[in-house]
């Protein structure tokens, strides 16, 4: 039995080595496939983050910015009833979840109502954005969407902050 015990260790080490090599090969293949895949600009932009209206407007040509602001304001005004209904549906869902007598069906119904309202709000917002970008050239449209969905950092702050920084930069020169 002593002869086979030493061989068993080597066989186990060989199997572990083969498995490790297989995992590493899979990781390398996946990395190469992901590098080779090319995404369209819209796919890259629309999947992350929340919409930043200020960055969106700032990325538009100057002659379109005021019209875009007005259209966004009007769209928001038209969505206010949906936003109120959404808030109330979320409040009802929270109340149903926190109730002394838990009613699963009431919670699910409130959550379904909330999701439906959020979908309506999203669709209404998309219509406003589509109306603004519909007649723009592809590069401007992609730049505006990229700016709107970019992570908010120092660059994502408002116009006054940007102007203050630019004024400070000019005074330092």
C-alpha cells in the first residue's frame, strides 16, 4: 500500500495542475473574446448610470441648448402626475411590507403598480430625449448621450461650478 500512496499524491497533483491550466486557458480566451468584441456607441452608453440632464444639454450644440432645456422642462412637467403616482405606489408597497399583518399579495400588487408606473415614466422620458436628438448628426447624438450617461464626477457638476473653476484657472495664469 505504501507504493501506491506516493503515486496517488502525484496523480492528484497532476489532476490539479490540469484543472488550473484549464481555468487559466479559459480566462485568457474570454479576455481575447471580450477585446475583439466591438460595441456600438449607443449600446455602450445606454447601459450604465442615470441620465444627467445638465451634461446632456451641455454636450449639445449651443444653438440647440435652450430649446432642449425647454423641452426637458415641459417633459418633466407632463410627467409630474406619473411621478406622484409612482411615489404613492412605492409608499403603499412600503406600508404593506411594514404592516403588522403581512399580506404578500398586497405587497406584490403595490410593487407591480410601481414598476408599471416607472416603465411609463421611463418611456415618457425617452420620448422627450428622442425628440431632442432626432435631427442631430450621429456624432453629436453619440456625444450628447455619452455625456448624459457618464459617471458623475467633478466634470458632471453644474454650470456655475464649471464657470467658477474656469474663472479660477484663468486668474492663475
